C-alpha cells in the first residue's frame, strides 16, 4: 500500500488520504481512480466464513442498484489475493476485493480490534463499512456491523445522499 499523506485514521467529514492496494481483477486499487464516484468500502474478517459470505452476497445483490447511484463497492480483508479470487468466483461477486495482509488499510480506517473467539482474545477486523463521497471525503461509517439488513442500509444512505 502506498499513502501520500500521514497514516492517520480517517475521520468522518475529512478527506481520506490517497492509498493504493492490490485487489482482484489483476489491477491495483487507487483511491484517486474513483474520484467523481461514491465509494463503499466494507471491511470484513475473513473469506469463506458464514457472516462474511452472507454480507458479500447481500452487497452482490444490490450491486446494480449501487452502480445506478454512481457508487462503486469494494470488500477488504487481510486474506491473500488468491483467497480473494476464490471467494469472489465462488460467490460470483461483480465487484473487486482488496487484500490488506499488512493491515495498512485496517489501521488507516481503525478497524482492528480485540475480539472474543471461543473464549480467547484475538486481534481481528471489526466488521465496518465506510462511504467516501465523489470528492474523496469520508461521509459515513458503520462500525461493529451486524450483517442483517446492513447492505440495504448502505443502499438507502447512498440513495439519499445525492
């Protein structure tokens, strides 16, 4: 990942620092490539797990509606590009997945948290979604996302913020 400004966590109503990262589809994501469009970034813990699969399918199912609102969507996790390619193909996701194995984007958006798994404390991604406006400003965030109805809430927000 490259970042032309300091790696300070993005704050609501502030400009998101330029960043780039590897993603599926054989190209790198660069924030500047999407200026003029709204961007939905959803951070999820792990490919091929029940909640992440359900969430990704929900976003897949509203993808056309997001595009109609001048909005692109990307999923982000620490999984490898190879894992992402398999997950994307398995679910027929029409959008790309960004890999963040070194947690640079996770740190930029402050989504790494201590979580309880099977009675043990583990460090992992807190399911979170961010919307960046056409000018590159962070305009909405959801943290600690519950999967049920979340994709619809994202679509509703994007549809109302014209």
